[in-house]
């Protein structure tokens, strides 16, 4: 009988995260102070982030960073996650390709985000921090951090974009179930929030405003730090447990992937699945294709520009060297698949610039088509975000069929979609369509960036 799932033991949970920056010939460019345009050092980030996380952010020399025992203990709740051979999907596609997926949807919060949330909460706690803050849009990061904060005895305040707070109540309930305080943003609890409410009493909030509120609260509260769920180098680092486990599991399956695929928002799950495999390409010249799958309505890697830009809409963060659509870019309202972030982190951007990876953009209706085929053949309703990776994997499998080649394809299932059924409802009732983004729309935002540096 053929094996469906490749399972590791708890003792196989990785003991170190993989820091790809150490192995990169062209290092990522430094992040800059937006006022002086000087490179930032780890110490400059200490007021905002836990010190160990700030050091991880800047580390370009150590390829391996030990995972503390306390973090590995927490990982045991759901790790190691299964590697699954998608026989059902292969059969439906009638492809000679072998398709595998790493199932990160089995975490208690339903996505990969807990891999970094646990690590970030741990390093805050270890430093004597008592309170943490963050912002959340749809709520996946907020949900993960709520459990992580509780696990390490930290108080968490989550600023949730007001429109999501009211329209997507279930992730709010999840955060509250874990004991987090969830505040609709803009709120009266910060100066940034009060200013906006005074000017626009009915403002429904944005991620930019929520970030300013979370940062302001962190800076003004003693023993309080701010946390972020993607984009930054230390988040990519923590997520490499995904690919490190997958590497061992592919060995159990007796195969090595020709193609590794992850969906791409800020880059954390993509980096997690792909960096450990990319290291064989960097260090041993292994022939392997690494593909980031992004939405056609938010195509920073395929149609953005490589340059310094702010990490957030409001322009509070350091300047980050990245492929970007401009920090003012907002995907069309019709877009329901997540992955709405305007840029890519500095490591991924450098890798893309050096042609060590590829990117593809996927149209909205193709992602939902792929999601339903996956659900019907493999039983798991995928997160709309993850469906971009599934669609890209299907495209590659169909090329194999056309060419009669038998490639091995590995993609990351970053999460399940059971709390995102509103997006499926929209699709099933025919309310979604593809959105064509014009060059003019992209150019308009990018032109505004020219004065930044
Ligand atoms: C947040 C999220 C993403 C996008 O974020 P990345 O940092 O690009 O991984 C993708 N999939 C799921 C399930 C998510 O929750």
C-alpha cells in the first residue's frame, strides 16, 4: 500500500532555525533610518522589539540559530506537521507529476503563523517584557499571537481594523477566547486613533492606522514591545521549521522536489517552506525551482519595482529595500484572497533580484477554482491565501502532463479556510471576478516613492 502521509516524531522537531542571509553571496541591503537615511543597527530596534529578535533581524553571519527548548516544547502541540502526497489531486489532473504538500493548517489557529508567534512571545518573556501589542487585519496573526501570549503569560493588545472587527467577528472571538484584548481601530486609546476619529468620526480603519496605534501603545507602556507577523527577517527565520521538517519528510518519501511553491503575502510561509531547500541551491548548486505565488491584484514581485520603501501604509517603519507596489497601494475591493501586502521583505527581494527564485501571479477566479478542486480531492478547504500556491502547483503539474515529464512538486498549505467561508460564499454566488490592474495604476503609486531616497 502506498504511503499518503509522511510523519515525523516530536524528537524530530528542528533544533535550530535556518538563517539564509548567512549563505547569500549578495547580502540583503540594510534597512535605513527614514530621517537620516543611515543604516540601522540592532540596538536601534531595541525600543520597539525584543532585543533577541532585533539581533536575529540583523544577523547575516550565523546560518543556524538555536531554537530554545521552551519554544520546541510549545511546538509539540502541533508539530511536526504532516507532509502529504496529494494522490487525489494528481488523479483529478491526470498528471505524471508527484505533488506533495506540507500541511501547516493543523496548528491550533489553523495557519503557519503560530511558528513565529510562539518564538516572539518567548523572547519577549525571557527579556522581562510583560505586555505586547500588534495589529491585525483579517485576524490570522492576531489569533496566533493571542495563544502565544497566553502560553508565556503576556498581556496582549490587538488593534484590529474596525471594518474587520465588525464584519469578521469570528477571529475576534478566537483572540478573545485566548484572553487577548481586541480593540477596534481607530480607537480613543491612542493619540493616533483620537486624531483620526476627531477628523473623520465614521472612519472604518486601515492597517496603517492600526499599526500606528499598536506602535504608540508599545512605546508608551513600560515593559511593552511591538510584534509583527510577516515581512521582517526574524519572522522568515522562525518559519524555516516548515521547510526543515519537509526536507526530512521528502527523504522519507524517497524524493527531492524539482519545484517548491509558497503563496506570497509578506513572505513568511513562502520563506519557511523554501529557504531550507534554497540552501542546497546556494551551497551545492542544486537544480531546483523556487516559486512565489502572488495575487494578480497585488503583484509586487512580478510587476513591482525594487527600491527602498516603507514597510507600512502610514510610513512609520524604517525604509526597507524591497520589491514594492508603493506603500500607498491597496488592492481592489473585489479581491477576496488575502495576500494584500504591498511589498516583499528584504531577503526575498534580494533573492528575486539575483534570479535565485521566480514569482507568478494568479488570477482570483483561478485561485478559487484550484481551492475547490483541492477541497474535493484532498478533503481540506484551503485558506484563500494558500489557494494561490495550489493554483501554481496545478499549473506546473499540467505542464508536466503536456510535456510528459514526471516532476516532483512541493507546495505549502499555509492554512485552512474554515474561518474564511465568507470569501467562498462570494465565489460560489458568482460575486467575484478577475481584476485587471493597469500599468498606470501601478506606476502612479511608484512615482510617489521617488522622493524617499
Ligand atoms: C497570513 C497568511 C498568509 C500570508 O502571509 P505570508 O507572510 O506571506 O505567509 C498566507 N497564508 C495564510 C494561511 C495566512 O494566515
